[in-house]
């Protein structure tokens, strides 16, 4: 689903709870150059719904959402 996109950075928020899930993602996105790709590892239904929505609201592009058993993976373009 990620079509060979190689992330520039990665953040694991599997141990975080809202609102820290998106805070950690937002800080990581701010460190990337424009157009950079952030890989996000997360768990749970709430972050899987809220993190992509918040990223889009902040003007970022969600490239892929790979929901898995246990951990899920997002790719977000800054």
C-alpha cells in the first residue's frame, strides 16, 4: 500500500495515549523538511482514527494507513 515510499523518519507512539499521540507525531513532522515522509507506528482504534484526521487538518498528506493486528502503520507527508 505504501508503493515503495521510504520514510525520512519514524516515530513509535504505541505506548502513548491521547492527546500525546498526535503531539508526538506533530513534533516529529515539524522536524522534517517540507515533503518529507514520517512513518508512524501506533496501536488502538482511537489513535488510528484521530492521528490521520489531525494530520490532514494540519495540512499534511496521509499517504497510507496499514491497519494490522496489534500495531498499525501510517505514512504522512509533511
